C-alpha cells in the first residue's frame, strides 16, 4: 500500500506536468503559434509509445522528461534574473509572479520525484 | 450711429473672443486633468506609471469611465497575443491587454470609418505624461470637438491602444481585428508624444502619410498657419496599420530628453502645443468628412 502510494504521487505529478505543457501548446495554437503544441504533442506521444513498448523504455522517457523540465525551469529562472536585473520591459516584468514561481517549483518537484523513482522492472 | 455700430462690433468681438478663450481654457483644463490623473500628478491618482498589467487595467477603466461620463458608449477589445518568436512562446505566457474604443457615428449614413488612436500605456518607472497621457488627452479633445459637429459624413472610431511600449501589440491586434471584420477604413491617424516641443518652434511632425493624408494635413496646416515636418518611417502604433496596408498617418511632437524617463512628468508637458496638435487633428478630421460629403 505504501509502495503503491509512493508511485502514485510521482505518476500524478508526471501526468499533470505533461498536461500543463499540452495546455500551453493548445493556448498558443489558438493564437496561431504552433511550435509549443508540436513539441508538447511530440513529448506526450513519445511517453505514450514508450509506455506501450516496455517498462524500461517508459522509465527512460520519464527521465528524459525530468531533465527537459529541469532545463525549462533553469532557463526560466535565468530569464527571471535577467528580467529583474537588466531587461526593464513591462511585459517581461509581468511574467514574474507568484503563480509562475509556484509553477516552476511544482515542475522542479516533479522532476525530482521522477528522477528519484526507481525502475520497478 | 457709427459709434453705436462700432461699440456693438467691438463688444461682439470681445464676447466671441472671451467665448473662444473660455472654450480653449476649458478644453485645456480638461486635457490637463486627464494628463494629471494618468501620470500620478494629482495626489489621489493611483497611476504612477502604466506599464504592469494591473496599472494598464486601471488605466483602461479610467478611460472607460471618462468616456461614459462624456456620454459615449464604450467597447473593450480584450486580447491575447503570441510572443515575438516561438522560442519565447515555449518559455513565457502570451501577451494580454485591452484596447478601449468608442465610435462617433456619422450623422449621414456612411460605411467609411476613420480611426483615430493613441496608446495609453507607458514604460516602467515613468509617469508617461508626454508619452502618452497627452495623446489620450488629445483624443478626448478631438472627440469632444467632433461630437458637436452637426453633419458628419463618416464614422469616427477613437481607440486607446494598450501595449505600444511592448512592440505595438495592442494596435497590431486591433489592425488584425479590423481586417477580420472587413471594416471599411478610410484612414488611420495615430498620435504619440503629443506634447513636447523642445525648441518651441511649434512644428508638428507628420510621419509617413498616405498621399491623400499628406495633402489633407498640408491643407489643414496652411489654414491654421501651422508648420509641418513630414518624414518617413514608422515609430509608433502607426507602424501596425502601415504594415497592414491601411492609409495611415502619425502625428507627433518632438522626442524629448524626458522620453521614457522618470522625468516624463506633468510639469514637462507643453499644453499649448497639445492644443495646437488638437486643432490640427480635429480640423483635418472635419475636412475628411467634408471631402466625403463633396464626393457624394
């Protein structure tokens, strides 16, 4: 029971993080920018295919996803520092909010949980 | 008899002059109030600058209330827009903002619309009195003058753009909206940095006017004894409309040392020059109505 709960939480975080990026993709697709949707659909497809293929490839896909979102968060943090210190642009300043900070922390937590989860095969 | 006529003439002249002075003073006071409110000059005003989303929302509401108070119906064009490139779309949220607009409908049915616009946002840490609270005040001045005209052969759409300081996003989205709605746009007149005249030469700059608009503004300036400086390029919201293929003109003052600085305050706004700009734009817009009436 304890073991399964331990695996449910990372899986839940994993699914939510994928859905967040898919939402971002759809959001921008509605604004005629399709790159975020293409990339998020590619990732989701890769995860789905690897899940169907084998537990080992699914485990690898989760690691890849973890490193991807860590990179995304790092770039966002660097950008936020640049915005505060150098780029005094109104629109960019609006990007620094508690909601965005919470999102970054959530994704970093997801990446941590995914990297910590051992392959059960 | 002659003396009586002379006194009547002088009295009438003085009355007319005092009326004109009063009218000008009233309009100037009205414009001063707008600039004061929008730039945080008035102590009660919460708007110290108009750059963050919250500040821009407050400003949009201020303009909306001002329009309602003046008896106009208000439309809000709320938008979301992609970033300048797809990589940024991956990292950032979309742009979002609100263009506020009102239409002064023609008194004689017309399918043509003249757009008159000015942006209401500012850069961070700047009160933005000259850039561009003065432009907003100019629009209100023109709007009040045009509403009193009995015969209007064209619709006038007054639009207060959001996010000019962020790559002219507000006007870009608005120009796309006009195209999508297939609105018959006669011409687009954009005002920016409307109240700076560095060397007090009273020269008004006209940027990239379409041929008809160049002729129109030259005619109007001649009539009002105003000197124009006509130059190329596109440096404000007029760029969005120029690129979208509309007949466009930018009406500007000088680029001052206060531009995008914390010193862009109420005290550095030249309200006499703003009145001159209001005269030029409103007279040009009346001429468009007359030209269209004559064509019919």
